[in-house]
């Protein structure tokens, strides 16, 4: 691969994407959602500032006691002090809004990357630019990599401006927040952008029209975001008990949305939501095995996706 040619192609594709009104609209949308969810988190903290527990760490107010008073067993209700300072309220609101934004990113970013990336290739097919490209002495691999890098960089710009500006404004006006939570949030967004930018190449390679590309993008998005977890639950019932945990972990890594979700939960120190049966996830998170497995699975998926898309484009691109 010739770095100079690839750099020129990426620069050209990046200029085309940055001129797109789609990116501007998405940037405005992300800024609006950030402000909206922060205000929602602030109001929710003020309306419900007390967290009730019964001597159990990280248990919320919706604890099921089956009508039995926990105090009969020596578990007295513990009420945390109401956050009296505005800094504590602002930090709690920011952390709560970040958690909601992570869930929102797991839904929105995949479909945005799929549509933008697929339309970029389909537009070249419909306008004749791809036919012109085939007359040059440049490999298909250069073409697909330029599409991938330009889409990733353009989405990084959008995320950096929208969420970065939001965090900068909060810092400048004196609103406190936890930096580690913000870093996990940005890492989740970056991983989603990288993975689904590669998946967009596959959809663009097999699609001939914009409507066909949109249909494939929506189908793939609904499959990995909504349907896949039900498939896991169905498949795992047929796996022998001794292999359930390892098989489940492998199936989670096979879907980047689920693997990134599990990784973000572990980084936010909320592994308790998995239940006691999955304490191995906490151990893998502590020794770095979970992060290593996530990055390795993502790297393999990206390489296989780009390689497969390149071969399909050679056969089906006209």
C-alpha cells in the first residue's frame, strides 16, 4: 500500500464528508442530546437525591423484599446524606447523564455510521466516480481503506466538537464531573465508530442503490442492536452447562455492540448488574483480559470486514 496515494485519497474523501449536511445535523443533535440529558439528570438528582440500601453496596431503591421487612434480619435501612452542595449535585447529574448517553450511543452511532459509510460508496457507483476510479492504477484496497479512514476521522470530528464542547463548557462554568466516566464514554463512542465504519463498507459493497443500502443498513442495525441478544439466549440453552460461561463470552465478543456494552459496564464499576454467576467478568476486567479480548475481537472483525468488502466490490461493483 502506497502511503502517499492513500493519504491523498483519504484527504479527498474527508473533504467530501465534512461538506455533508448530515454531519452538521448529527453534531447539532449530539449537542442537543447532551444538554437535554444533563438537565434531565440534574432534575432527577434533585427530585430523588436519597439512595436507600439495606447494607448492600450498589443496590438501588427498587429492592424486592417479597413483603418482608429487612430489618427483621438485622438489615437496617441506610439513607445517604442528601447532597447539600451544588458541586455534588452537578457531578451526580453529569455522571447520570453520561450513563444515559452511553446507552443512547449504543443505539444511534451504529445506524449513523452504517448509513453514511454505505451511501458514500453507493453514491460513487450511481454518479460514475467508481467507474472512473477503476481506470486508475490503484487497488481496491486503497479505495476501501480511504472510505474507512475518512468516515472514522469525520465522525471523530463530530464527536469531538459536540461532546468535547459540552464537557468544555461545563468545565468553564465550574460544573464538576468525574473525568474517568467521561473517558469511558468517549472510548465507547470511538470503538463504535471504528467498528461500524468498517461494517458500512460491507453494506456499500453489496448495495447497488441508496434504497437498497438503507434497507440493508436498517436490517443489520436491528439485528446487532436488538435481535442478537435474543439469539444468544436461544443458543445458550443448547450449550452444556460446563461450557455456558465460555460460550456466552465468545458470543458476546462476536457482536461488538454487546462486547462494548459489557466493557463499559465493567469500567464504570457496575459489574454487579450481571449477577453472581458472572463474577468472572469482574476478574477479567481487573487483570485486563476483558479489554484485551475486546480489542482483539474488534481488530479481527475490522480486518475481515474490510477484506471481504474489498473482494465483493471487485465482483459486484459496476
